[in-house]
């Protein structure tokens, strides 16, 4: 290796290390200050009522902020009443107060974080029933067992079961916006919803651990 090549390689490595250090120093964007109270700095939820948003695509996260901003899904005001560290009344207020650039910044921040599945017990028998429901109703948009961020449909595998069941109920009751093609797919019984949630819990432990 000649001196020029060696110098170029050292310089390139220095830039990479500097970029990594700057990324670490950058920290959580101010626009996400309310988000991290419940979703944590790493986007990994430790509460059954709160989804993990780390690792979801930035497109999906931007879309959900827009949906909240338009009050096209429940704003979860009851949950916010329990969180004294958040000044906003609910999700919809937080989202509507963000500018478009801030929504993009927040989405990019959490999308860059690695996903980690919720550690929870799984009913294997019920999960097997859920697998059949997923294959028939959900796999077309939530491929690989709902584990791919590239689907731009959120990561379902590894989410908290409690949160998933609540969202299934919102969809069925038409309380959360959804594409028309999803409406018949979400006409599930309570038992089917539980089975589907068990399946995604199981898939998360299989695919991300």
C-alpha cells in the first residue's frame, strides 16, 4: 500500500468516526420530546398500551402522524390524563402541533432505531389459529408475519398483544381510518382478535430474537 492510499483510507475512517460521533451527540430531536415520554428515546415501548415505533418505516410513521393530526384515529386522551410528564392533551394535539418538517424529522428519528419485540407469554394453540387468520386476511399487506418495515404498514410482529387487540377493535368499530379493502378483513370475533394478537406476539419472538 502506498502512502497516498494509506492516507486516503485513514482520512475516510476518520470521517466515518466523526459522523458516528456527531450522530450520537445529536440525540433526540426537540420535536420528539413528547413522544419519548411514552415511547422512550429508543422507540421501544415497555407498556402494554403503547406500541413500539422503533424500526417502522418513516413513510408509515409520517402517515400515522398525519392520521392523528386529522383525528382519524382515537386520540387516546384517557391515557394522556395518566401521564403527568406530557403537556399535550392527547396524540392528536401533539401531531397537529408539529410542522411538516418536524413530522418528517420525528419519523426519520424513530425509523432509524432498531425494532425490539415485546417480551410476553404466548399461547401457542391460539397463535396457530391466528396464523390461519393472518394468512387469509393480512399477509398480502403485512408480509413475513407482519415483520417487514418495508411494507410501509407498520411492524405487527412483536407488538404488545393488548395494544394490537385494542387497534383491531378500533378498526372493526370504524374508529380508526383504514383503506376500504381492510374493512371486511377486520370483521373478526373477539376470539379471532385474540388469536391474531397471539400470532403476532409469537412471530416477534421468532423473527427478532
